[in-house]
C-alpha cells in the first residue's frame, strides 16, 4: 500500500506511522527524520535544512522533493510505503503524483489525524529532550522526570528543543494551516481521505487507522 499520513505537529504522526508501517510491513518514510539524520551527519543538505527547521518553517521544495524521491526509489519501498510529513504543501503533493504516475503507480489512502489546537500546543511545548540522547524524551505534564531538568535514564540535562519552544510550535501550526491543510482538499478531490480522531490511547488511534485502511 502507498499511504500518506497528514496531521498537525503533535498529532502523534510519528508514533502512529511507526506502528502502522510495522503492521503493514512497509517502510516508514519521514522527511523530518531524513532531515534530522542529515543534520546529525553534518551533510550539506542538513546544513541547508537546519535554520528552516529550527524556526518551524518548511524546508524549500527543491531540497525536500528530491530527498523524498531518492528515498522512495530505494528497493525496500518498491512494494509500498507510508509517508509521514511529506507532502506538506500542494506543490509537493503534485510532485508526488507526477513521480508515482511516471512509474504507473498511485496512492491508496490518505489518513488525516485530527486533534485540537490547544492540545497540540500543550503536547509539544511541554516536551523536554536529553542533551546526551535525543530519544530520551520527557514531558512536564505527561511524563515528568523524577528530578526537574534531569534525564531519568542517564542524568543528562533536559532542554527545550529549538523547534519546540512555544513560538516555534505556534509558527509550525500556522504553517500547517496555511500550507499543509490545503493538501487535504487536494486529496479529498481524489477520494483518498479518511479522517482519524487522534485523541486517546495510541492503540485505539492505530485501530481507527487500520479500520479506515480496510475500507
Ligand atoms: P517533522 O519531524 O515531520 O515534524 O518535521 C520537522 C521539520 O522538518 C519541519 O518542521 C520542517 O521544517 C521540516 N520538514 C519535514 N518534512 C518537510 C516537508 N515535506 N517539506 C518541508 N519541510 C519539511
């Protein structure tokens, strides 16, 4: 299956994408993760992307589209994939259609994760990340560390990631409404969209998504 996952930052796209991709045995392709990998490897692409990401803005299309295309052309994606965070505007959606059409392929479904705006700000702006290991993530309300500002796992300092300050979160939401939301109408016109309420337990949201894919 070829699936696109859409939803505002903080809707749990990454979490759902990981579970769904595993369940469906297709690769999870996250442009955000690809950019972050480039940044940590110190590549030219990472260097170009970083300032846009820190501000919560979109990385320019020419960089993003060619990076996504390279990833989709890898052998493991030949039988399908789950896209998380791409496309993020109508021109990326159009480029994706062109890319797939050239290979005689098309999308099977677009899952739109729906969550309230206040909830998103609370979820994202409360996150604290360990300086030693960015997979050690805490939350001031939902997963507080035992000692404020200190990672439970390795004692590292907890900090607010640059793209998770309240200003950056609000900007990412603005960018989502103005640039990304229009792709939902674009895909609705193709009859591809299922709206998935994204509140509640992770497993319940996954079940809703799987039910929508069976239709
Ligand atoms: P994510 O992890 O999906 O929230 O992405 C983190 C950041 O990477 C975004 O805020 C953007 O700056 C950048 N990014 C990820 N995917 C795209 C995309 N499809 N187009 C432009 N920028 C993107």
